[in-house]
C-alpha cells in the first residue's frame, strides 16, 4: 500500500482546522485560489503538495494569526514538500516518525514503557514480535537511534515511571531471558544517560499525585529553517491510533506538566543509583533462577 507523506497529512489536518474556524466552504477557497474542484480536498487529505505562495494565500484567507501560528503552517508546508521514505511503523505513527526525524528536542514521559529511542535491540524485538516483519521494524527502530549521536544530536529528555524498572517483557515460563532483557535495558539506560544531550530521570512510586497519571506523552520540537517559530507537537499513542496536539495553549500546558514531572522525579544521579540497585536485584533473581533450573535438570536426569 502506498503511503502518503506524513507531513502533508499533518498540514492537511491543520489547514482543515483553520478553514473550519474561518467558516469557508471548499468551493469558496478553490474559487479564491483559482483551483479546480477537488484540489483542496486532496491537500487537506495529505494527497497533494501546496506551494509556498498558495499556503501564504491560505494563511491570509483563513485569518491565521501572524507570528507563531502562521509560521508553523508555513514551516510544516516546507517539510510537506520534501520526499521521505515511510518508516516501518503503524500508519497512524507515520507523522510522529516524520516529525522525529526533523526534531531537535524530544521530551518523553511514560509510566512503564521505555521510549523507542532508548530501547535495546532485545527490548524492541520483544515489543514488536507480534508483527510479521519484526526484524525489519527492529532494524528501522535501531537506525533512528542515530539521531542521538549525529553531529548535531537530538536533545532527549526522559521521565520514566519506576514501574518500567519492573516490567519484564516475557515471563520465565515463556522466555527464560525475560530478566536478562530487562537487565540489559536498564544497563543501556545508564549508558545512554552519559551522553550530554540525553537526560534520564526516574519518577519513583512515592512521588504521589501528578497531572499526568495514566497518560504518557511525547513532546517534539522541529526547528524552522528560517529561524522563525518552531513546529511543536504533543503525541499520545494509543493501541490503534495516535493523537496529535497542535494547539499552542495545550502545548504550553503539557510543557508545564513535563516540568512538574521533572521536579517530582529523582535527579539524574539518583536515577542512576536506583537503576543500579534494580540491576543488582535482577542479577540475584537471575542467579536464583539458574540455580533452580540446574537442580530441576539434575533431578530429571537422576529420576
């Protein structure tokens, strides 16, 4: 199945939003721009590019406020005119990956899921194993992690709930390496946190109430090529779809919430300490498991 350019889909949704607020019909807009019938529908559905001059006309026609909001439409239009290969992710996440590739800053919070940018290959494979093209998806996910080590690396801020330190991706009955996968993941988080552009904090169980209980989210900032306002989005991923928030007031609220989470979380040094303690626990559990298995094998061989 052919994939539409994810930035065009994002731009189309944004333009449809502003057209609705302006109270204009598709026919009225097409008449104003001299477009043939149906062209606006294709632009709003992400199936067609819009030239810079056309977007500038739409900004004026829709009454999009000058400054940040108008600049974001034009910046997104510039990204939408580029051709990019689709990522091996769910269709609803294509826009997220397209934004991620261009972003200079990402802030991530979840109670128990390590973000893809910080996953080990083993963790990614355990998560993606239901997909028939699991190996291609894992390879694609690992390649995207180069965003953290490129010449001008992505700034990544992670607040991870303490539950993530206990989430084994396979039970011992199904996969004896479940503990090892988790231990390797936690060791990788410590190593990743040594990068100057990565900040990892653990939100402990005892942190208490906060406004994002039960809601994980990712904030992305994409710089503008002409030093104007960046594109900022909040992405919330569900099981079968994803939500993209672009309203500036809502984005400010999510930014405030992320700051609150950072203040409630352990600092970086304390987070490393709790990760190390959990790794030690997992090592002891793994040793105990191997000891039990060895006894069982001896009993089977002598029984």
